[in-house]
């Protein structure tokens, strides 16, 4: 299957391209040798913000419909310095308009207030904030056009267990016909924030067909074959155990069979 990419409209070309990643460094060692967990982590692709290596941002939910966005650049000496902030105030209830107030750190701003708002909108979608309260929408560097009949699912990063982890809303879009800008929607408590950096993924995307799924009971013969296959698998798995230098035991039997199956599928 081929998925086509098109860039962030405000900053085309900035940001890393989507990529797969099966490792999660903060998982305990025994989990890193679990092939089904690694395969789950590698579902789909990481998506990154439209940032250059010397840029970063931070967005915070301040409560009562207020958000604070900070845009920073790295100096030649390696120090991060704020360039401007954008305060976002959502209307209370259904009355009023959204307000955006720009504050510059330097006395001689390198960009105008309108340009600062445009830069902020390359990373954040203010119109999608606040639903539900505390929600923020982070925009990715690349968007997706899927083949006919395939959708894109936008999710948080799988198997990230380091705390605190902000809850996220999972979105499924029919990207074979709808030109959807990649967004990841997290929900923050007052005082919580999310950083953005060149090599820090915002979320994960994967692609699924819109084909209907029908559930059918296995026959008695099929159930017997399944149970026999499971017994044979666990017997072979026990024969191929390996110990790591720290004493953790694991078996590579599943991954060996998986690779054999993949090789057969390619032929």
C-alpha cells in the first residue's frame, strides 16, 4: 500500500518525515525483548512538528479557557531563548470571540505580531482547543492521502509509560477523499503543558481499511487445530530460551516464526 505525503501548509519542508519506531527506552528490559509489544509500538508512524533543529515551543493550559504558547530558538552557544509568547483566551460559553495576544521578549522583535500568530498556528490549532476543557490540538509537519477505502487514525504514542501522561482523543479520518491536516488532540489539566521539539514526536498515525468485519464461530475441527498449534508453539518456545546479561530470560521463537512467515508472504 502506498500513502502519499503533503506538507504543513504554513511551513512546508520543515520537520522530520514520519517514521516507524518499535523501541521505548523507558520500558523495563524484559518488555524490550517482547516481540509482540515491539510490534504494537511500531504500528504506523511517528509524526513530528514542523520545527527546525534550532526551534522549539511549549503550550500550557492555564485554566478557564486560557492557553499560553511560547516559541523559542537555540542560540549559537546552545542556550534556548524565548522569542515571543501568544496568550489564547477562548470565549466563555458561546458568547464572545477567541482572543490572541502576542508578547515579544526582545525589544526589537524579529517578526510582526501577525507573523507570530501565523508561526503559532503552524504548531497549534486554536479553534480546536477547549473541546473538552483543557484540550489542545497539535499540528504535524506532514499530512496523509491514503488509497481508496483506507482511513488514517491519529493517536497518542503507543506504550509510552513515563508519567505524567496526558490523556488523548483518538481520531479516525477518511483521508482518501478528505484533505485533513494532521492533528493530535491532548487534554490537559490547569498548569500542565506539552513541549514541541524537532525530534520529539507529537503522536502516532496508522492506516486501516473501511472493510466491514464479520464475526464467525470456528468449527470444532478448527478449534482442535488451534489448540494443537498452541501446544506445539509453547513447547518450541521453551526449548529456545535465552538469558540476557542481567538474568532476564526470553525466547526468540515467536520472532523467528514471524520472520519466516514474512519471507513466505514476500515470495
